[in-house]
């Protein structure tokens, strides 16, 4: 769980840095596209990627839990 949390924090931080740099350069080159990216596209992409990360770690935890279960006799 702590590994998933740590990697999740790094993932969100890294994605946010990419989002900020992208928004900066989009605003410089095409200001009309900035509002669409800032208000709609970037938040949806962030939510989807973080949700996939959470689902991956939830599934990984379930697989580990099942393999450590006692054998039925």
C-alpha cells in the first residue's frame, strides 16, 4: 500500500508538471486552445490516469492477498 501511495504521489506530481508546462506553451502559441485544455482536457486526462493507477494497485493487492490465503484441505 505504501508503495502504491508513494508512486501515486510521484505520478500526480509528474503529471501536474507536464500539464503546467504544456499549458504554458499552448498559451504562448494558441491562447484560444488554452481554455479548452485547462478546463476540460487536462483534468479529464489526469483523472483517468490516476484512476488507472488506483485500479492497478487495488488489483495487485487483491492478487497478493489471494496468493497468501491458506490452502483448503
